[in-house]
C-alpha cells in the first residue's frame, strides 16, 4: 500500500543509509526490506529495542519521471518513537533525487553559471522550476558554513595529508564562495572515505553530495539542502 504522505520524514528520527545509488535497483530489490536494524534508538539512546514498524512511501523525481519507493521505519520499544532509514540518494525535505540537486549546485557554485545558463543544462520542460533550483542553492549556501567546518575538521584529523589543507593563493580562496568550497571539500572527503568504507567504493564524482549528506547526517549536522 502506497501512502502519498511524507509525514513520516518529519516526525521520525532519521538515519541515512548507503543503499547504493541506483533508485531503480532500490525499488526492484525492495531494498528497504533489507535495511539493517538500527542498534540504538536515536530518540532515547536505548540499545537493542528497535523493532520493524512498516514503511512509508516517497515519490522522488528526476528530470524524466517520478519514482515510487518505500522507506523503512523502526520503532523503539522503550520510548515508542519512530525512526526511518532514508537511502542517501534522497534528502528529507526535497522531492528531487540528490543527483539532480547536485547538478544544479555544481553548475551554480563551481561553474558559476548564471541562472539563464544553468536552466537549460539542469532542467527539462520547466522541471525543476527555476524557483525550486534557486531555493536549493539558497538553502545549501545557508548550511555550507557549518558543514564546511565539520568537513575541514575531519580532513585535518585524517592520517594522510590532504591536498585540501594545502595553503592556496589568497585570490582563489577569496573568490570561492563557502558553498563552492564545500563542494570541493566534499571531493576530498569522498576520496578519503573510499579508502575506509567499502560501502562507498562505488561512489563517483556525481555522488559526492549523496555521500556528504550520508556522512554529515551521521554526525548530527542536520539539513544540507
Ligand atoms: Zn527510544
């Protein structure tokens, strides 16, 4: 049974899971049913009391179509609160797949495209709408300072020296917005993560926002876009 409600993502605690990046494979394999049981309740911290609590429907979009998929939900038998396990190709408050949003953000902040240049590259037949894309860019720019600080700290703490930390010419640093810097830092974060976690070895350049979201959500950074 599909529920069109997205309410689950608002009241539930959220765990972001790397289910792979292919939304079609997620649907065909009913991957939500293979979701690992969370050890600990994100609401109350109780360990070992999470039980399955069904699932809810989401209808994420890309440029061509809307998908229908299920998000697995768990309930804590201690506090009764619910938690859902969101695949990393979805954000909690956005209809579009993360890959679509990443394309817009990289055009806007890395390529420094104007909105009229960006529009034909990132949308088809008015989808996503210009206003929607502008909202993503504004939200990402707003979160970028917090996220960049966390990514920078993680890269500084790693064993191998990251080129991210090399001193750069002041002109380049000054001209880069914080949002652009975060997109660049996410490349280094992903490169580092690939040496540590088998689950992200399949991630490439186009998946860095999905990885950043997965990584940062685990660290309590909250909203990204
Ligand atoms: Zn609990």
